[in-house]
């Protein structure tokens, strides 16, 4: 489980900005009083969201993998942002909004996780925001390292959300520009005789060696992102590229165009 990175990865910054902007556009920044961020990592998204909410809402960061050290360090980092708290125990009460950002691919039974949260922690009419890695054909050693049980077809995610009683309000692809590099990486793997597939018990197996990938998915989607150690020129270029990518994602979603991306997401409401 990671600690606090010295410099945020541009991907993580872009993802937080996109979803905070989305929630603001849907009126949820000021409309939610209790937010549950499942698999919240070090709380980066939660802190950004709480700041945008002007500290009018309670944001609870939940991850059963938090150690005492993580709880202390992450809470210290959030001290300047009131109403953000961290816990490894299931919180009491109902929430207006539940975030599952790059989380459900880390669990063996995504249906059971979603069902429990929707039934036990989401108020009637409440909202759920989900993002997942897209396209099972792009499953690589990187997914194995991150402990992914699967990647998702967009239609597969829509069916799953409907099965647990959620009505999709909007959604789409994200990180479109990263599709080609990932596809090229997959082709390189195949050319080298490597075929990474999810194995029994969530261990992603590299069939060229029989080695199982890392499956500890502590702190949700932050594992494997880490810090950013590149210089200002590359950082600025990557940041600008991802900002343009985000703008395209937002436009495609509003236009109802299913533009494919390396991730797929959905904002849903409880029926």
C-alpha cells in the first residue's frame, strides 16, 4: 500500500479533476451531505472533493487494508480539509454519494460488493460514481501487477450496475489518448510470447512463465500509480495532453457518444 507521493502523477490529477468537474456539473458538489469514497487510497480525490464542497459535507475514506500508520499519515495530510476522515471499518449510516474509482476490478465478486453498498450504505435516490479499466483484450502484466481480476467492456459495466439496482444517468470513456500505447504494449507482450490472463483467486498469470501477479489491492486504485519524478517540460506536456483528453471525454459524454477510452465510467442513481 503506498504512502503519500512527493509529486502527484498527472494521470491521478487528471482523473480527480475530471470527476470533480463531472459531479459539479450534475449538482452533486453542493447537493451531497455525506460521501463515501471506497478504496480511497491516501484520500487525494476525497480532499479535492471536500475542498470543492467548501467543507459542507462529510467525506469518509474507506479501505479495509489501512494500517494504523496509514490511518495516521493520511489523516494528518487531510487535517487542512475538514470533514474528511479515514477508516478501515464499515461506517454507520447512509450516504448521498458513493465513489468507487478504479476499485471493483480489484475484488473477486464485484456484484456482491456493489449490492452490499447499494443496499446498506446508499440512501434512496442516492448516487454512485464508478470507474474501471476498460477492454479485457488489453489485460497486460501491468494489470497483473495491480491485482486486477478483470477489465470491463462498457456494456458489461452497464449490465452490472443495472443488476444491483442502479440507473445509469451518464457515462463514457476516459483517457482516450492512452488506448493506443496500451494496445501497443499488449502487442509487444504477445510478440514476446507473454499472455497475461487473470487466474484462479484473482492471481493474474503470465502464461510465458507461470508466475502469478501481485494481488494486494490495498488503497483501491492508487497502487501502481505512485509519485511522478519527471521534469517540468514532460510534466507540462503530459498534463496538457490529459487535460485535452478530459475535455474530449466530457464533450463525448454530453453528446451521448460512446467514445472508447482506456477507462470507462458511469454515474448512476439508486432506483
